[in-house]
C-alpha cells in the first residue's frame, strides 16, 4: 500500500480553497470524481499547487493543467479515475490516441497536434506521475519508461529584410500620439528582440536611453537580464516618454512603460494583433507577429557578424542550442560563398547566353 502520508498531503492540497490554490484563476475540474484519496482529479490539483509553491510560472502551470485535463477526460471515458490504476499500457494507449487527437476549439481546431505539442503534453504526464511516486501516492511510476515522440527540428520563420523593416516603419503616422507610441514599440521589439510578454511588462525605470540599455524583469524562467537598447530605439523611446506617455497615464503611480489608450499595460494578444495589423498594412506576407521581429533581430545580428553567444545573451536563451538554430536561417553569407566558389554559379544563365549570342 502507498504511504498514508502521501494520501494525506494530496487530500489536503486538493481540498484547499480556490483562492489559496491559484489566485482564483484556476478553472474547476468539472465532472471528475475526487472522492478517492488517489483520485486523478484531486491528485492533479495537488500537483499544480505544488508547482506554484516551487515558483513555476503561471504559464507553465496552465500548460501542465491542459495536459492533465486532456488525459483525465480520456481516462474518465474509459472508467479510469484513480492514479493507482493507471498502467504503462494505459498511457501508451493514450499516447496513440493523442497522435490522432484534433482539438474542437481554439486556434488549432480541426488540426492534429504537432509532434512538439504532443511531446509537451506527455512530458506533463511524466512529471505528474513522477511527483505522485515521490509523494508515495502510488507505488511505482507507470510513465517512467514511456517513450516520447522525437523532438522536431524545424527552422524558425525567415526574418524580415531591411527593406521590409522600413516598410513597417512607414506604416506609423508619428504625427499622431498613438502612432508615435507604436513606432517606439516597433523599434524596441526589433532592436532588442524581447518577447511580447517582456514588452508589456516593461516599467519606466527599465528603459534607459541615456545608458543605452533595457532591463527585462522576470523574463522566461523568471530570469532578469539587461540588453542593449540601441541609439535609434532609444531616440523613439525618449520621444514617446516625453511627448505621449504623460497623456496616456491616468494614474501617477502607474510605472508601466508602454500604455494603451486606456492607460493600462498591453495584453499579449492585443500586441500580437497590433503587429499583425502593421504587417498587413505594409503588405508583408510572412507569418508571425511579435516573435517574427525577435527572429529578425537575431538574424540581422548574426548576418552582421555577432558571435552566437552574444545573441544567446540578448535573447535570454538558457541553452545555446536554442540560439544555434538561427545559424541555419542566416543564409546570406552562404549564398555569397556559393556564388564565389561553386563552378556552376560562375556559368551564365541560359537567358544571358542567348542575349550574348544575339549581340554577336
């Protein structure tokens, strides 16, 4: 039998009031049995609470909760409600089902999950069952030998060219206060490569045009970093701070740097819609929005000769392998070497050969 202490811990955590578990943001797990000490629904709430207590970001907790919801709904349809009854064959059957699963709502509605998303969902399950084993709620970990899908090695979207960046800049009417603010936001995204969440979280004290730096507070992984702002982006930040922000700020205590027309910080989805709108106005067909500017920043830095480790520090990547993928996108230098060194690249094209013969 599992140790009673594990049951007691899970039972206590799963019965805590909603506000104590997740700040009132957690959705209730409706229709799932929580009566048994090792009930999947109760164990899931306890694990999510444990993640929060260990300072995991709410984004990570939300992703893990989604993984558990999908599994528990699947398990409930097959009359599996307790952690102690989950076996490796059951998890392998769920993995096969997941490979054909098509969400019925959201952006991915009607499409199979990518291998990367499937891998993330299964990693959540592995972490959950590992925790339940450590808490002595179950005797052994049924997910310990579960084989995950091979990770995808997909290239990021190609960044914008310098000409396309100029077209994006031309979209903004800087005579309009909101147009000037949007131009400053564009310049910061392109110059620093910060994420949209990091942009919305900037405070006035984080942006220093005089020093030419920008401080990211609690970026991905709850890590701080200082990145170069650049003179050009600094100029537009100074203008925004001097000419526009005082008119948008409705509360003198608000420290958010970029303010919406309502005097509040931008929602991340709103930022995505804004950048997508700029691209559409500029006639740019590329997919992506805020993250496209992040890719563009990294690509242009690498093409300009920056060492990849400096790019890693700029983007805030924990693993150099994540940054190294940009070297596969930066092809301009390879094209130049190919044109200079490959014999076939020295031959005239058929069109040029025909023109030369006609002239003779």
